C-alpha cells in the first residue's frame, strides 16, 4: 500500500499570540503541519528539533529580532523564510530581503494572502513534498513556474541544475536562496533579453502585483554572488529605463573565435608546410636529373 507523503511543515514565529493563532489556523486548514514559537531562541530550538520546510518569521521579536533569527537559520542550512513586519519603512523590508528572506508580508495582512505566498515560495523552491492548498499544484507548477526545462544550463561559466536545485560558477557552488536561484535560472534561459522589473516579478515570483524593490534587492544580491565585481557587473546588466538583461562576457565569444582562428592557422600552416615539402621534393628530383645529365655527358 502506498504511503501518503508527510505534510509540508511550516514554523510560525510571532510573539503576538493572536496573530500566531490566526496564521497557524489558516495554514492548518490549507493542509500544512504547523509548529509555533513566540521568540527567537524558541524558534531556533524548534527548527533544530524538526527542520521546517518554510518559516513565517515576525521581524519584531523580543530579545532576538527576526533578522538575527533569519541569519541563525541560514547558518544551519537553506530554508525559505517569509518575513512578517509591522514596519512600513522600505529600508527595513529591504534589509530582511538582503539577509536572505524569500518574501515579506506587511502587517496588517490578509491571512489568505499569506497562505498563497507560502504556497508560492514552496512551489517554486521544491523544498519538500507536494504543496497542499486549493491550487492543488505540485512542485514547479503554478503561476510563474515557466522558468524553462529541467535540463542543466551552462552559460558564462555558470552551471545550473534545476532538478538538483544547485548552481555553480567556475566550479564553485553558489549559496542561493529560493528566489535568487529562480531569478538566475530565468535570466540564464533568456540571454540578451531585457526584462522590466514588472515582467521579472510576474515570471519569477508569479505575482501580478507587489513591491518592485523586491526585484531590485534580489538582483543586487545575485550580482554579489555571480559577478567578479558586483559594482561593475558584466553578466547582469542594468538597462536604463527598462530593467535588467543577462549578457555573456565578451571574452567568451572572443575566446571561441580565437580557438577557431588558431585551428584555421594550424590548417594553413600545415598546408604551407606540405607545399614547402612538395616544392623541396620537386627541386630534389630536378637536381638529381641535372646531375645525371652531366654524368652521362662525361662518360660519352
């Protein structure tokens, strides 16, 4: 008899018992297994006892704030994080994204929207078993999931394996968040094409609305991991007035053409050497003929 897969586990961390209860209730009705913690140390203890598939994390926690908790969780391994914040300041939201949060929701929020965000992050990250919910979608399906095939992509020194969810640059594995991986995968599969931030949000995040600074922050973080000099990017280019474009570095093509020219040069050299050898053989034959002719005359 086939066993049912274990439910996807979400850890909800919030010191407001009312918020935590409402969020846990909505997630539970959507089919998730929910753990709860009211502070940072409790969240880390819960995560250590049973690794969650995703963490819903309040930014404002007593003693140890959500940013510290997120950093500590990341130190233990990759796990998707959705930040809850009561702050409307864009700088705080961007800081959460910069330390590795995959998404954020500003209080007050719709619990139903939060469930959809959880499903979206899990669906895109393929971090666990089939994601429950009304969409009934499994890993890699749903809005914005058309990132391309499951084939390994090689471009500009970057190797990306979508099935293993692994990426490397010049043989060195890259530590990418769920969204960073998805953004890199999308850009790699559309080289030379300029996309607006709205298009990237729709295609990569699967959202038709949202704060576009999310895209900006993720591009900046991704540059820090794939560019030789993030301050002067050569791969992920800013197209002013439009958005962003992935370019292979010019030396890649030059190197390929150089190899072709060297191969052609070797062929030309070979043909020239053969011509010289043939010419030498002909001159040798002519010389022997003249010597033989002089020899015959003296005998007569």
